[in-house]
C-alpha cells in the first residue's frame, strides 16, 4: 500500500490520480475534510471522477505522532508531498516546524516501519548557490550558509537533511527538487496558491513584468517522474525537475495570451521591486495584512538563476512537456 501526504495540494492530487491509473492501492492523509473536495475536482477536471473513490482517506497530521502511527499501518511506499509554502517572514517558525519537524516525523516512522522506499518532494529553493565559476545550478551545487536564503528555502533544505539522515539508518529514498510547478488553469473564482496565483494576477490585469528567470515544469511531468523513480532501482539520489529555464516576462505573456487578457507592459526593474517589498512591509504592519511581496520574492523576480535537468534526463531519458504549450493545452480542460 502507498501513503501520500499533501494529497489535497496540486502535486498530491495529481499524484493520487496517476498512482490509481497505474494500479496502486492508496491511502492519503488530510487535515481538513473540506479540502478533499479540491482533490475530487482535479479528478473531475480530467474526467476521472470514477477513480476518486479508490482513495482511502485518513485524518492525520505530519505533526501529530498518534495519527501518523495509524497512517503508516500496512504501508510499503511513501510519497511525502505535504509542505507549507510561504515567503512571509512572520511564518518562519511555522515553516520550520511544518517542513523540518513534520518531515522528521515522516522519516522516523518510515524507518521504524521498514518502508521500502520514501520519496520527498522538495524544491529548487533547497538547491545550492552558484560559485563564481559556475553557470548552472545542479544537484551537486554546494549550499552556502553565508549567503541569504528565504525562510522557505532554509526549511526545505533542513527537511532534506532529515531525509538524508534516514539513508544512514537504512531507508531507501528519492528526493526531487521541482522548479515552479504549473497546473491546470483554475476556473473563475477558484484560484489556488502557486501557479493559480500566477494565473490570477495575470487575469486581473497585472501591469508589471521582470526579466528574471527560473525553472518551470508542468505538474503532470512531476508526478510521472517521481512515479518512475519510485518504480526504478534508483535510490538515495536527488533530481532537479525543470522543463526549461524561462524568463518571467515570457511566461506571463504566454498566460496572458492564453487567457486573452492584456500582457504586462511595464518593466519592473530591481530598484522598483526592492522599493515595493519595503513599502509592502510597512503597509502590512500598519494594517495587519499578510505580505503580498517580500524581500525574498522581490529578489527572486529579477534573479537570473539557471538550473540543469541533465541528471534526470540521463537517469530516465525524460522528455519534458513544453511549458508554454502545456499552459495552452490545460486552458482547454
């Protein structure tokens, strides 16, 4: 039997569908029963609603030991997709608790229950920092603790350390580091975090673009790859999962064209972005609002990071979906 955490999120919901389609017997944990409807909507979107009832849902929390004890009964394989994603400095403690402590709990049970293989879905945020002589960030790029990192990046890096610890205790693991994961375009009024927020901003008339870049990948590629890695003999390795490195302006333009709305037309230079996060910090403090842009997200918007996907292509012969074409195709769902 397979255990999936984060089954009500973008990756988790698509993973559940992919696993069922490939004959897996599943258990998924949830914290809020209402969120299960999000996963059901994914199955309905792909016209696979009849498969949804094959999931065994169990109320549990990765921070709650007694509930995890029950969740691991009869489990052989684990996909740990649950995580908190936030770039708000106010969430530092919660990020560390959820992503690091929660992963440590999952790992400890996996060791104790002699799980056959454990997959951890991390992030490119947890990859290393380029040295002056390097051009592409790879799985081997060293993490430099002297350089600034977002609280989210630190929490994912710390979570990976817990997974690597498990290797020393005999657990076979796989770690994947996806870039920005793009999912289906939500229906009006049903925007979600992650790529859903990106679609929403463009749909609402986003005026500004930046010329920074990062790695992007379709959610269907992510779930196919981690499924293949878990089936394979590959173990105790990490893989960067991106289809391509894309400039933010280009991805925003593709979304705008697909949604048939006006493209962002004003270039937000680094100086403007830095002013914006400072102003947003003052505003959020005065009016007790959640941050909409932080120092970390501002910096990311103009940083030109390049990631290499050569390792996964060599390991599995992976051919990635074209991200721009994926956006156009999912708009038809």
